[in-house]
């Protein structure tokens, strides 16, 4: 078996121990004689799986009791529509556009109400986070929306925007569980799980109780009403059972690693190795401003498209895969999510050094 160092932005690397456990439990989950894929989502054995996943996530993130946790389908993108449908009471939302994911969420929200862009970093290919200390927040805004970590561009909020008392909504798809989060700073947090937690298709929504409304417009699909999903405890219809099971295993793994503070220390150590190298390299350069660098996604370029392509090709052959950057940034991107071991980053940097020496 040859496992590679996988730097994919998503779907992405998962902890090897989790994959092994899933393999072991594939044919017979805990003496049930069934795979988790085969069992009824209404069975006691499955109920324990989803309840335990929720409990572990609550423990990890310290989620207060007045927040609901939903395991849903449709990925993060489905929430770009569900959020305005559920949260727009006045029909107004403010957006900070720091990348393509925030922009897509903004464009989708426009279909359901008035969506305002308060700040954007599109002028410089989203290579920084705008100053959000004194934004012209709309008086009647139902919420202010951010993408907390910009997967494509490699920026992240080091300080949350001043929403002037309005509810903050955050897409944390690519940095969930990478560091502690104060859930009470938000009205709603959501994440597609395929970056840091599990198989694509599952999206987790953490929403404050009082934002779960029953008085929604007639057109809102039953499946997209948070109230439907809250009342049914995420089992209104068949949930993505197997995906949720894997998420549960990953939550246990994060716990075993020491929780979110320990995860943060691990991630900071990893990211520093790569950023320190980029800062002194004569060939490779990071593409975003230093203050806003992500711990999870690290885009870099040589400044020469041919050399970038050569690097990606040789890195792939050496077992460092999925390093090609997003087409809108070019160059390379190393996604170093929770499950990437320090050794993976150390070896990548060694490889980059060698490449630099051979190609200068
Ligand atoms: C990957 C990603 C998405 C899209 O997720 P899907 O599950 O494919 O809809 C949205 N937001 C962020 C920040 C992402 O990284």
C-alpha cells in the first residue's frame, strides 16, 4: 500500500486511523452484522451513531445548549440558499466578499432579498481580508455574512468583523475544528465536511435556537427549513448516514488528539514550517498578505507558469499530490488540514528546497 502526501483542497486527506477503523467496521459494525451503509436510519444502532457524533461535536466546540446542530445534505453550497431563506426576516443581508465562496453565497442570497456587499478584496485577487472594524452595516440587516477561511485564496479572519450588534453568519467549511471557536460570536456556523471532517455531501449547521423560525415564506422547500430539520433531529428523511458516521469517527479522532487547542498548536507548527520556507525562498512566494494567512490553505507561486507546472509534475511523481493551485490564482496550493501530519509538510519543504537548488 502506498499512501501519498495529499495536499488536496477538498475532498481532502482524512486521518489514516479513521479510514482503517471504517475499513474494519465495513462488513460488521459493532456486532450488528451490517455495514453502516446498510442499516436503517431509524434503528437504535444508527441513532446512537448520529447522537454520539452530535455530542462529540458539541464537546469539541463547546456548543451552548441554545444552539441546534444539524447534519444535512447538499454540501455547503445548499446553505447559500437555505441561510437567506431561513434568516431573512427584513429581507436584508450584508456580505463581506473575500473570495469565490463568499461571492457565490452573496449571489445566491440576492434571489431571496436585498444583499449588500459591504467590503470586498476582489480588487487584489482576494489576497487580503478587508478592514472590518467600522463597516456601514445596514440598519435593518438580518445578518452579516462571512467566509471565515478562504479555501481558494488562502486568507483567514484573524479578527471578526464588527457587526454592530447584528448576527454574524460564517462559512467555516475549510477551517472547522482547526482551532477553538467561540460559538456565541455567531448566530449560525455551517461547514461542508469534505475539507476537514469527512466525505463530501454532508453539511453541518450550528444555529442559534431563536433563529429557527416557523413563519417562513410559502415557497421555502420543506427540506430547507431549519425548523423541519430541528424538529426531526436531522432525520426528516434519510440522512447521509455513512458520511455522518465518518464525521463521528473524525470527531473522536480530534478529541484523541487533545481537542481544538491542541489541533491549533499542531496546525500553527505545520503552517509555520511552510511559511518560514516561503519567506526566505528565492523561487517560491506566498500569494497573500502575511497578516491574513490561512493555517489551512497555502497558495504559492514561482512567478513562472512553466516552472510551476514542472514543480507540480515532479512533486506528484515524488508522492506529493494535488498541489496544483486553483485556476483563478495559478501556481500551487498546499492544503494542510488537520489530518496532514507535520512530517508531510517537512518533507514537502525538503522537496521544494531541492527543486529550488536544481532549478535556479
Ligand atoms: C469547498 C467549499 C464550499 C463548497 O462546498 P460544497 O460542499 O462543494 O458545496 C463552500 N465554502 C467553502 C469555504 C469551501 O471551502
